[in-house]
C-alpha cells in the first residue's frame, strides 16, 4: 500500500514509541491472563499416574473456583504443606470449606492421607488440558 504524499515519514523515535506501546500492551495482556485466567504448568512426579505423568505440560484454569468450591473428581493445582505446589484429585469437600485430596497413584502419593484436609482457598485452579506430550493432548477428566 503506497503512502500518501501528505503523511510524514516514520521517524525512529515514533517507531520506538509505537514498538514499546505494542510490546507493553502485549505484556499486560499476558500478565493479566496468567494472573486471572490460566497458567501453563509442568507436572512433577508420579503421584497422578496414569492420569498425568512426570513431565506432562498442562493448562491450569484459575477462574473456576471464584464462583464455587472445588468439586469431587476435579484435578487441581493446590498449595500444599510448606507452600509447595501439588497436583491432586479432589476426593471430598466439606461445608467448612476444606478439601480432601488424593493422588491417582496412591502408592506414590503424599496427599491428604499424610497432611490432612486443605482449606479450599489454597486450591489455585483446575487442571483442564494437557498440551504436552502431543500423544496425550486433550482435556483432563
């Protein structure tokens, strides 16, 4: 597309200003999305095998539990003892706002059998999708 004769040439200063604006805007969108919408996560360990394996890459939806408590059967990312992030399945929820979580591989899992119930506010999000490895691509049930 040809530039009209009346438009000024693009100066280096204007180019840099526009570039900073575009990159800054993109950064804000990414920061907001990873704060309120979803984050990628790498699963560590074998406690959730066969559902999730060590090294699987998943998407954690951060918004589902803003409206309701975790539900039995949900695979969640939570803040475990000493603030350690854990991936577990919700086994039960009580009216006092606590969740009991278990690993799918009970023989290899440190879970609520070890550390007790977790307050629901420590559940960070629901694991919704595996994107790596490609052979396991799909939703998490």
